[in-house]
C-alpha cells in the first residue's frame, strides 16, 4: 500500500487525484551559502540605526548607512574589494558612552630646500602631499591637513594648531575607542620614498583611544539567523571571550549554526604571542598583521572575505597562498621571520607572508584552539579547514536526512511492510548515510570508506521509540602543508 502525503484514502469524488512528492527530487550535495556578518563601529552621520541588520551590496551604500570614514564603512569596502558575490549584512555599533578618541601629532620642520612630495600613509592609504621649494613648516603643515581632509574616507580628521603650534597637525580618529590606537600613521613606507630636502616630519602614533562598544548587544539582534562568516572590527581579550561564548552556543546541538569569527591584531611577535596564547576557541581565527600599515579592522574584513569565500567553494581545500587583496605588507625589515611566524602558529595566531612584490598571502589559517578541556595541548581543531569541513558535513547530513525522510514512520530492521509505504528503518538510514559519504568522498572531503562503513553505527533508541541514534565517524581529508625530503647526493 502506497503512502500518500495529501490524497485521502477514502475520497469518494470521482476523477484523477495526483500529488507531487519532492523527497527524491534533489540529488547531490547542497551548496554552501556564505552569508556574511560585519560588526564594527559607525558614526552619527550614518543613516542607519545602530544595532540593526543592514544589507550591504556596494561599498558606497555602507558609507551612507554608517558614515564616511567610519570603521564599518571601511570594513565593508575592504570586504567587497575581495568578495563581491557573498550576501553581506552589517551591524553598526555606536561609540561607547564616555569613550575617548585616539589622536596623533605630526610636527613639521622646514623650510624645504627642494621641491618634492611627502609620501604620507594613514591606515595603509597613501596620501601624497606636494611641497614647493622654500615652503615653510607652517605651509607644509597646512598642506598636510588639507590633503588628509580631502581624503574623506580616511578614519581620521586633521587640524592644524594655532600659533606657535601652527606647524603641528593633529589627527583625530573618527570613531572613539581603543581601535583608533591601531590606526597606523607613517611616511615614506615604500622603497625610494623620502621627505623633501630640508623637511622634517616627527610623528607621534595614534594613542589615547579608550572605551569600546559591547558586542554582547549584537547577539539578540541576529538571534538564530545563519551567518557562516562573521567579521569583527574590534578584538581584545574580553571581546574574544564573548565571541567564544556566543559561537560555542551557536555551534551546539540545539542551534547548529556553523559560524566562524575572523579578526586581526597588530603588534610585535611577542605581543601577538601573548595575546593568542591566552585564547582557546576553534571558532575564532585571528590574523597577526604585525607592523602592516593597514588598519586591523580592515585587515579582518580582508581575511574573513578570503577565507569565507574560498572555503565556501571547497571547505577542505587549504587557504595557504591565497592573496589578501588590499593588505599592505610591512616594510621588509619589519616583516616576521620564518621562526617568528612558526612561533605565532604555536600561540593561536594565523600568519601571512609577503612575497617579493609586496603581495600578502595567507601562510596558514589556524584557529585560536590550543588545549583540550583538560588543559592538554591538542591539535584536533587547529586548522580553520577542519572547522569549515566539519561544519559542512554536519549541515549536509542534516539536509540529507530532512530531504529523504521528511514524514516517515519508524520501524525496526526486519519489519515487513508493503512497497511504497512511508516507513524507514535504521538499516535504510544507514544505507543513506553511506551513500552520502560516497558523495563526500567524490567531493574530496573525506577518505577511508571501509573504515567509515565498519565504524558507522545506526540504531533505534532504547529510550525513545520515535528516535534513531547514529555514530557517524568520517575521516576528514587533510591538507598538503609541507614536503620533506633528504637529497642524498653522489659525487
């Protein structure tokens, strides 16, 4: 007897009654939807309300929503420069009440004894300032302030002091808080750049920013909406703990929302090592930007865009060598050595390496996970690709079971029932899971089919007659990280 979904068994109206059943319509693995959430500070000049979900299709849209030069507008531009296809939603955070803005001073000395350009760089953006021969310090300072003001998307504003400090330019972060301290200000970054003859420029880096908004306010806004890639423009120890708590809950069996958080942190190898060593989350990955001129908030967006986009194409394929488009490489003398990067990879910090052209490429995307529940060193969740692969395996397993067995009766193995009956048994479910594994295998996500079949357990629950329990033991595919060889030469 065939089980119909909508046609009654005792219908008396004459005619042809035909229904559709889509439970076998879809075949193959489901695609990965890389839905993105950007979280950063906005300005009062933005049209959006804080703590509201705002779709972002184009960077200019983010400027209007969150304010020109705001952290979030710059994050959106950096993200879209890498990934223009994923669905992006942003949440703006108001500056914290009572927060202070970071400032920097540029003290000019002169006059110039030859014409030239000052190659100023702020947050990784090059701001050329033309200097005429014999230009006085006050004139040069005014030109610097004018050039910074003209670059309206910079995260700082500029003002020249009153006499006798009219040769001093003060930069002030548009957003208040500690993230402003991470805005890099420098000159002559690239080889061959130098100040015009006779001109001096003493820069005191951004400092004094304090008071950050609380990311805990974000969780109630997003609820259970699925966001596979989350990018945070703010990261400190307290924020990292809050991200971990929320993402652990999202990944749990009750919500099953596979979100990964991407952040970036500047500093020396020692500073980054100390920061990373204190963290421990497989769902949080932090790119150590070192002394890159790029603003870490934007670097986080670049890093999240690259990893989110390419792991959506193939969650198991390593991200190593992928280009971090838009990230400005540190000066050669400031770049981490191989030994320093190796140390960072043992302290929960993901690394990149610039090539000779200055192009920055991911070296290894690790998470901050380092120890198990007993405090023992553990590499089970070391790599981002492990997380993204397992997230996809779970999602596709859920989809397969939901699609194949949407309204089924449950019976023990060996039960006799008519063909066409909407009945499933543990053995049928087991066969479907093995078939799914073969598709995972074809997609290059898992290996060792014989082991999987041997270790797979699917059984009816002894405490709930309506439930089937399964132990699903995939051997996930690994990444080709390194090659070792001994060259045993002959003379």
